[in-house]
C-alpha cells in the first residue's frame, strides 16, 4: 500500500516548558489536539482533510515557549546561546535519532530495495536536520510526484524547527543587547519579532503562489508561524493585563478555529500562505486566553487523556508515521494484504501510543536528566557521534543500492548489444518464438532500483523547460542530414532512447523541444501558478515558430494530459483539449513537415501502481502489478486531434500492443521493467522498442533501413 500525502506534519514541540509551578495544562492539551489530528489525518486523509494544520499549532506553541524562556533569560553571550542549544540537543536528539536508526534498519529488512536510495539519503538529511530542503527539492520534481511515501517524511518539520532554534536565540540575544544600549530592551525585542513575522508572512503568501510545492517545506515560509508564538510571548510577558475581557470566549473561538480547520482546509488549497492564518491565529487565541474557570477551554484541555497524550506527543509523532509506511511492506512479506484496514489502523494507533510512552519515559526523560550529558562538550560530542552513526546508516543504504544498480546496468547493456537477445520488447518479435535464448525471458532481469533511475539522456543533459518555462533548452542527438524535432512533455522525452537507436541508421539529427508537465497546445492548462500557465502557452507558441521556420523535415510528438485545462474539469478537458492541439498539428502539416504522433502509453498510475516499487514488492506475483488496457487507459487529446487533421503528412502510432500483449498490460516484458514510475518508459525498454517503432515509421519516409 502506498499512502500518499503532500502534507506530512511536524512533531509536537517538547521544548522548554515553564517549571511545574508555571505549567499550563491548556498548552499540553493543545499538543494533544494537534498530534491527534495529525495522526487521524495520516490514517484517514479523506475524512480529516485538514489535519495537516497540526503542524501550525505546534509551530506556534514552540515559538511561544521558546521566546518566553528567551525574553525572561535573554542570552548575553555565546555561552548562553550554546547552553540553549545544549538543552535542545538533550531534549530532542535522542528520540529522533533512535527513530531514524529504527527506520534505517527496518527499511533494509522489510521495504523493497527500490526505495533504499531515497530513504537512505533522507535519513542522512534528517539526521543533520536539513531534510525539509530535500523534500522541497523533490516536491517540484514532476517525476518524483508519484514516489512511494518516505518513512522519514515527517522529519521535514523537525528540521524547520531545529533551524529556527539555531537562529532564534542569536536574534533575540542580539536584539536584547541592542535594546539595552538603547535603554529600551523590551521594545527592540518586540519590534524585532514583529519584523521577522511580517517579512516571513509576506514572503510566505507570495511564495505559496509562486512555488506552492516548495513553499510548504522551506523554513522562510514558516518562520512567521513561530514568530507568532513569539509575539504572544511578548504580549503575555510584557503587555497583557492580569485578566482579559471575554478570555473564556477567546479561548473557545481559538479552539473552534483549529477544529474547523481540520475539516474545512484542504490539501489542494495554497498553503501555508494566508490560509495558515486560521490555525496560527486560533492557536494564539487559546494561548493568549490562558483562561480559568468552569466555562473556559481549560477543563476540556485538562482532561487526563489529553494531558497523557500531550506528555508523550513528541514521541507519538516520531513513531506513528514510520509505522504507517512500513507496516504494509511487512504485511506483504508475511503474506497478508498490504492495504491498511480498520483493525490495522487501530493497531497502529495503539502501538504508537505504547512505543511513544516507552520512548518518553526511557529515552526523552532519561537523556534529558542523565549525568552523561551534563557538560557542553559531552552533549555536543554525543550529538556528533549519534548523527554520524545514523547518517552513515542512511548513506550505507545508498551505497549498497548504487552498487547493485551499477552491476545490473552493466549486465543489461551487454544484453542490449547482443543481436540474438530477447531482452525487453525483443521478446515480442515473431522471431522470438524460434529463438532458444528467449526461453525464460519472463524472469526479472532488471533490478527495480535500477528501473527507477533508468531514464532518457534528456534528464542528465538538462533538456527540459520547467515552470515557468522561461528557459528553452534544445538538445541534439545524432548528426544525420534529416532534421527531426522531438516535441512534447515528458511522454515525448521517454521515447528519446528508442529514437536515438534509430537516428544513426536512418541518417537523423534529433532536436528536442521538451517541457515538463506542459502540453504543446493553444489552450491554457491548470498549472501551479498564473506565471506557469502563461509561460507554458508562450513556450508552445515558440516551439511552433521554431519548428516551422525552416530547417526541420519532420516532427515526432507525444504527450500526456497531466493536468486539466485551466478552469475546466477532467471531463470538460477530455472533450475540449483536442482543439488546442489541432491548430498546431495543422501548422506543421502546412509547413510540409512529416508529423508523427505517438499515442500516449498505457498509464499504470490509473491503478495507483508505482511500477518498480510494485515489482520489488511482488517479484513472485507480478500479476499484482499488471492491468488491462481499460484500467490503464488515459485520455490523449493530441492523438484525438491528429485524427481530425486531413493531411498526407500526418500519421499516428498506437503503442498499446507493446505494453499490453495479449490484452494484459505487463510491468515486466522480456525481463525488463517497462516503467520507471507510474507513467514513464524505462530507457532500457524504450531502446528495445526501436525495431518495432522503426517498423511503424516505414510509411512516413523517415526510415531508410529495415
């Protein structure tokens, strides 16, 4: 089972708390509420659709508690700053690094080898608290969108918080020192926090529109949420009257805002941005209220179950997500269903609570109080050694997987140059029936981990125009007289390995015009930002001008409609999108170019199949990873529009039979995994398709050999 989610939340803060005389049960109850809605969201994302806002609740709490401590005991020198960091290390690192170690070992034991590289790299990044930037980078990678969920994905927000902890005491300490010299320390500290809050909020709102995927993960878009907690701390410490009017009502409004956000805020909304003001302001209201009495929120938040969950909330968060991701792999190994049922989810909740209680008692509390870490030197030494051990565990997974992949690629390359090989699509040729080397080609010859990295040269060579499509790279392959333009999005790019094999023999020079996630169309797509929508259309216009202005003899094009048209549903898109391609195809035909439209390949993603991961998990039963042409069907407006163009220069190739022989779409053909994700052909399988593609191209005038 692949539990997919763009939003994976941060662990609850276990940061500096007031001493027990100043203990606030309402904040502990808020922690319980936040970790509860995050846990429920991860298990039932379609019901608790906005449960990811628990991260915002935690950020505000963390900012409040940390700033409260810092303004009461401001750092006056580097010793004070390092003392602050030492306390953070003792409190946070032992439990988090233990979970990372567990994930590293468990991934090796139960998870498919195809996820080892990504998980190992992320374990290393999480161990040094920069994994949020790793996920930010992956989030804008179109090809990474369908990757299996990482068992350490929830560490992104812990990284954000640790980066906050690193700079916050220095900023507050510097502001305090400047304030002392100006004889207005409170005002300078307050204005500093206001400035950080305003700058980060403005940037968050802008960047959430400009780069919504990256904006979710990066630290600058989140600083204002923790700064909000800092502003609350300044208000409570310096300004607030002993009793606010309507403080009980304020608390209930805040609590209602968090609950409402859990059910009304959706993952497809621009977040964090201004929408995050709902959980952030709501949390701030509950903290500001600090209400007592029968009609306040305190009796509800002080209930014993809420206090218990609040006490262990950090560990609950750390442990629950790896269980959600790894349990299905274990279930499959044991022969059970890999889908999480109600009983499975209930058990995950129970185990998370039990392990979290044990982790809190025997790891968090023990390490925070142990004499082993009394001195700064010992604490920093422990942190360095522990990070090195856990980081090395992650890197070792990467190294082992890379060695396996490299050896496998060398073996496949040898088979590719063997003229009698039945590798990949060669097993579909009529000659395969009489070739003794074709016996046993149903066995798996390609490692799933190798399949995930088996992509066309267009990726390594930087041949892609990406949002907002200002850059317009062209790559050339071959040096023949006949000039061929390869045009489209990634589903044109995955044909490049096959076309490269044909280029030398057919006297071609191939020039690529490839755009990630952008269809070459006159109609606007619903892309991530208005700038990307316009950029995609401008790129389409440029491609048409560039390819029809002379110098090209033919255009080979293919696409997948990966997003609907702007302002339209998928149903409307299927009906109206062909019109956006027809004018472009006619422009090529009028320019006397030979135009070859390759109909889009069958789409495993329709069955939610990440092919290499599925193959790795079901090597003994590959039927679990197969489908039918109907279940793997996806619309193709480009091919539909080509049917309507009346031109002798227009031809359409239908590749379905190369992926669905005998009416069954296979994840492995001739020992080769057919897709490197949910939709894109592996370069090796594409290369083996060259003879079949050549045969289809014969009538076009592009082919000069048999």
